[in-house]
C-alpha cells in the first residue's frame, strides 16, 4: 500500500479512536486534526494543498456536488472554513 495513504489511515484511526462516546462531531473538526503535510509541494495556489485536500474530503463526505454550494456553506459557517485551513487572508 502507498505509505502516504497508510499514514493518513493511521491518523484517522487515532482520531476516530479518540472520539469514543461522541455522538455528534463536525466533519471539519475531524479534518482539522489530519496532518497532510506529507502531500505538500510548492504550488502557485493561494490556498495550501492541505486545505484543498481537506475540502475535497469534506465535499465527498457531505455529498456536495458543486463548489458554489460549498462556498455558500463556508460563508455562513466561517469557523468550519477556518478548521479546514482557509484563512481570511
């Protein structure tokens, strides 16, 4: 298996293990805890690769099809956008 995928799976297992007994957790709170620095490369984007990957995962989990829908959600829930790595800058 890919070592990067193994590392992410290990982190997710730790996170979900620590949530024992929790019944309601925001997806962004879980994704905030994932370290995707192993994916980081030099990019020309104004957003970090980690933030973009966490947005992709968030969209898949929430079954969001359009970025406009995600944008509206995050404009109304700025704390979740911040948790994924999107700063006000």
